[in-house]
């Protein structure tokens, strides 16, 4: 290799490393953050345009989440029209609103015009009504109508997630006309893989994959090569249900239709991936009782979101304490019971949480329904009995040896078996009953499962101790 070639290779590698803003652990490199921070402080617009404005929207979103709030606002202001508004779809809602609130509506309107309709709706839906109407009024008529129609659909519906840019042709066209249309028409989506076939009233008739068009002769009519759209998505369908259809049928995109079967948009796999991630994160947060909390939320907002379920937990904790109070005399007589009580309750709580997590997720993905519920209940009952006997034997043996009391070991072993069986049943039945009652099991299950396992654990352990050890 010549010296010139080697120098070129080294230069390319250095350039590659320079443009890679991530470290090995996936976080943004500290030296890049330092340079961006210095450029913001020095108002070095040239550096920001060359090194920040050209970042991918997801990279810019990560950068906005990594820098300080004052730096975020200064960065957006310095970049001006060079700031990619799409990056706001990649950040927490609190950060998005913080930035949008500081941007003039004229700048937002100018940027909205360059976004895909689904990204535009994602940003507009969080604005207050007055600002949203002022921004929409500055957009071209056709685009304004499309965005208004999408915003009219319920939040978290397929209509809110869809893109209103799509390619549609009549069935009587031939392949040649369709190809010419794709070449000549300027107002087409930047990328697409399917062409929809519609009648004069925009009713969806069928669909053609782009590769099918390219493989057919020009004189072939569209209606002879189109295939029926077997899985159109109703615009008012919940986004999670739409994502399940994509998952079940391995779709890359799907037509979105209104109540009359007319084509109003298209849902693509990139939007569905975001939905799946959002729904999984939402379920996880709800299981922990933290609602829609984000890392960027303030101390006040975070505290407010956690207080309600902590209050419910406090009430159930007093219920558990009242069970203990019923056996005050027994505990005074046998002090070892106070030492061993947390083991019974803790193991039951963990066992109940395991079953509850699996059940809630199965309900969310519709893997669990009325047809297989009884089979799954029996399975969990068996798991609870086996684990109860296993850990009851272990704990009973340790407790009997520790306190040199065989009977105490038998008591805690029996209580452990009872509580782990009850935990399995509670973790299974409570989410099922809440779901049947129309309540989100992800939100309400944890506190009730914990309460039942605590009370059952204390009642079985202290009750057996009273009957067996104090007779």
C-alpha cells in the first residue's frame, strides 16, 4: 500500500470516528457533548450546522436529551430553520413541549410542511388548541385538511399514527400508465413499497406490491394483477391492536380505511415498531404504579404521579399490619415468629409478581383469553404447589435447625406452601378479573396481589403457629 493510500485510509477512519457520536456503551460521547456545549456557549453556528444539524433525527433526539435544558433551547434558536423538527418525535414529551413552547408558531409551521404527516401530527397533537389552529392556518389547504382529519381521530388510534401520503391508482389503468405516473408526479411520498387501487369514491379495492409492477408488461391492466387487501386497518382502531395485526401477519405496511371503507392513509412498520416499544414501556411503568412518568419530568410532576398508588399501598400495608395485630399474643410468646414472618410474605410477594407479570403481558398481547384461561390457571396452580413444597422444605429445614425447633420448621414450611399457592392464584386471577371488569390490569394488579400475599402469608404462618405451637 502506498503512503498516499495509507494516509487516505487513515483520514477516512478518522472521519468515520469523528461522525460517530456514540461511545461503545451506546451513550453519546462525552467529548462530543463538550464540543457541542462549547459551540452553544460561543454561539458557533457554523460548527452546529456542520456537526449537529446534519445528524439523523434519532441522533439529534438523543443529543437533546443529553444536554442541559438551557442548552437545548439555545441550540434550537441558533440552528433556526436548520433544526430538524422530526427530532422532537424522538424525545420525551416534557422535552418536546419545552422546546416547542419556545419556538414561534411561524417557525413550527414552516418546519411542519417538510415533515411526513404522521410526524407532523405527533408534534401538533400536544399543542394547545389556539397554537395548533394558528400553525394549521399557515399550511397549504390540502396539507391542512389532511392533518385536521388525522387529528380528529382518537388519541392512540391508527388514524393518529397513519401517514396520509400514499400512492393510489384506479383499476382501469395499465402498468405503463402507472409507471409513467410514478415517474412524472411530483407530490408522491419519498419512499413507498405498495400501490393502492381505489374506485372514484376512494373505496379501497386492492393493493399491488411495487416489485409486481416492475415485473409486468406495460399493457397489463392493474385490476388483473392487484390482490385483495385482506387486512385493512380501521382508522379508529387502537394502535396496539393495529400493531398486533402487523405482528400476526408479518406486514410491512397496511391500508387505513374509514367507516365507509375509503382509503385515508397508510400505516408503516416503522410507526408500528414505535407503538410496540411505547406500549411495552407503558405496561412496565403501570405495573410499577408510575403512570406516564418520563425521565425528563420535574420533581413535582414525578412526585405527583407516584403518590396515588403509594397511598393505596399504604392502606393495604395497614391491612396486613392489622392481621399481625390479631396474633400479638402469639408473637410475644414466640419471638422467633417475628424474625421469620418477612420470609413468608416476601417469598409470596415475589411469586405473585412473577405470575402477575406473565398474565398481564399475555392479556395485553391477547395470548390469554377465555378459551385457554382455565388451562393456564391449572398450570399456575401446579407451579405454585411445586414451588411452595420446594421452598417450604428449604425454609422449614433452615428455620428448624436455626431455632432448634422441629415444630417451628413445620409451621413455616406449611405456611410457605399455602402462601406460594395463594400467590400463584392471586397473580393469575386478579389480572383476569380486572380485565373482565374493564379495568386495566397493568395499573391495578400489583397493589392487590401484594396485599393478598402479605395477608395470606401472615395469616397462615401466625395462625398455624397459634394452633400448633401454643396448643
